[in-house]
C-alpha cells in the first residue's frame, strides 16, 4: 500500500473497483438481512457504488460530479439499517475483497475505512420484521 498514492490505486483503479463491486452485490442479494432492502434490478445501484467508492478511496470525484454532495447517511435514511445489517454489509464486502485476490493487509485497511461509514449509517436499533 505504501507505494501507492491512494487506496483507489492500491485496489487496482477503475478495473479493480468495478471487479470488487460486481462481486459484492450478488452477496448482498443473497444475504437474508440485506436482500429485502435492495431492488431486483441491482445494476443502477452497482453503477452508483462504483462512482462512490472510486471517490471515497481517493480516485476521481465521479459520484459528486454526477450526483452532487454525497450526503450518504441521509441517502440511507429511508432504509432501516440495524447494527446487524451494517455488520452483514461489511462481511459481504470482506468476502468480495477476498475473492478479488486483494492481499490480507489491504483488505483489512479497506474494511477499516468502510467500517466508520457503515456504523454511521445505522439508523434503527432493531427491525421487528427481522429476527
Ligand atoms: C451499513 C449497511 C448498509 C446498508 C444496509 C446499505 C443499504 C443501501 C440501500 C438499501 C441502498 C439503496 C438502494 C436503492 O437505490 O434502492 C443503498 C445505496 C447506496 N449505498 Fe448503501 N448500505 C450500507 C452501507 C453503505 C456503505 C458503507 C457505503 C459506502 C461507504 C454505501 C454506499 C451506498 C451508495 C453509494 C448508494 C447509492 C446512493 C445513491 O442513491 O446515490 N452503503 N445502500
């Protein structure tokens, strides 16, 4: 990582981010706690996530250029995000990184960076529709 200018570059730049995100969403769609929150047609969500993570990891500001200020917590407010769902989201991402052959140390760093926002997006302590 130390020889890279950003996490974005360390993860493989545009191709790397696209690869990770395309491995991530099938896991989200297969997860019992996460799947019900997402639309069947996941492609538009995937495209937005590619733009967002590119910028979040220090690449070009693709998301803001298209959608303005990210306001990510606000954009997640319509969805009941419990602590369990935040953990599940991070587990899916961790598995997607492992499948993308990202080295362990870099995987840990990436998950550390995402843990802050994931826990920050928690807006519901428990969801009575899930057990
Ligand atoms: C904590 C667990 C999380 C859950 C349960 C969750 C769930 C969701 C859901 C349901 C959507 C809307 C899908 C739709 O358009 O219908 C969404 C959108 C999105 N999420 Fe998350 N999310 C989580 C964490 C994160 C994290 C950690 C990030 C990035 C740091 C992130 C980035 C995004 C982005 C970029 C979008 C698209 C926003 C837009 O509409 O422009 N999410 N998320």
